[in-house]
C-alpha cells in the first residue's frame, strides 16, 4: 500500500538539517548518510550526498529529476563489473 | 603517465560460432551492441587486417554477425577470440571541456591541486546520479569522486593526468 499523502514525504530529520547547513556554507562537501530510505526533496538539489551501500559511500549528486525518489535507488548494493563500453561518454557537470 | 591516447579502440570480440553457415557471435563493448558497425570498418589491433561485418541478429550479450570470407562453422570457430577495433578518430566528436570517453579517462593519473598523487582512475561509474570516478591508490584503497567541475577542475588527456580536489566529508 502506498504511503498516505497527508503524511508528506518521509525524510530523516537530521538529513534536512545537514543539507541546510551545507547549503549555507557553500563549500564543496559530501554529506555522508546511511539514510537510504529518505525521499529526495527539492531543497537537496545541487548538493552531493555520500549514500552508504553497505560497503562504501557512493557520491550522489542530486538533480531536479531525482526529486521524489529515495536515496537508496542511486546507490546499488550489488555490482556487475563488465567491460567498459568503448564509446560511452562521461559528462563533467558544473 | 600516459603520453598519448591509443589510435585504436577495442569495440568487440568474436565470442564463438553460431550455426553451420559461418555466423559468429560478437561480444560488443559499445554502449548499444548494434552500434558495433556504426564506426566504419573493424580491424585487428594493428589496423592491417580489415573485417567486413554485417549484423544479422541479436544474441545473449551481443549480436550475431556475418564476417566476409567466413562461410562455414570451422572458419567461424577459427575466428574465436579475435578482437575487433575501430580507429579512435572514427568515434563521434565530443563537446569540448566537459565530455570525455570512458576509455580515455580510465588509466589517467590523479593528483591533488598541490601535486600529491592520489592514484589512477580505475573505472567511471554511473548509477543514475551523475558520473563517479573510482580512483585506486598505490596501496589498493579506493576513492570515489563525483565527476563535477568543482571536484575535478582539470582533465589533461595529453598529459595523462587529472587534478582532483576531494570534497570534505560531513558526518551525520
């Protein structure tokens, strides 16, 4: 069953405080978190979180189209290491 | 340090024979398997031997293809393990400054702005939240860096290095 709308999106309270502090400082930093269950909110856009996957903290740069998803969706816990695609491109974001 | 970029890029390999009419299974290292023939003729590592390849179907993990001059199963089996390359110049042009091929980034040395060596780029990862560089140090420890301009201000492909300023970590 889906979560009731009247409750609003779930997010761990400490994460909101850390995000606000990080945005206010304006420094290039990664907010480490174990809270894979937290929903990505609009105020997180532009910040980088290190989301724990049981092994390490994967950097997750939050963009607009990630709003509403959970942090855990962007930090997989299982990996397949294949051959790197020869024509695959990486884009450096601003 | 990597002085020059390779002239040829590995895009696939013959994984085995398929059927009795000379078809081969190709393992593709391109983003989309069918694109293996999109970058012009395929060659061996030296570029001396050319292979005319026609994709005729899909197979698990790659495509089924017909190689010119390969007409029976024995010939197809003899091709097993052959690596297929394209010229680096045949790959599409990239947007300057911010777009890089994974193949070019992997293997670059990583330094901090003050010249301290961090290691080498082992892989470029993307799990839906931007590209991430996996850097392996000399002792084997792994460091994950978001591929952003603030974290990676300089990518010097010709010099075989990139400059990275690892971001500070904020504990919860």
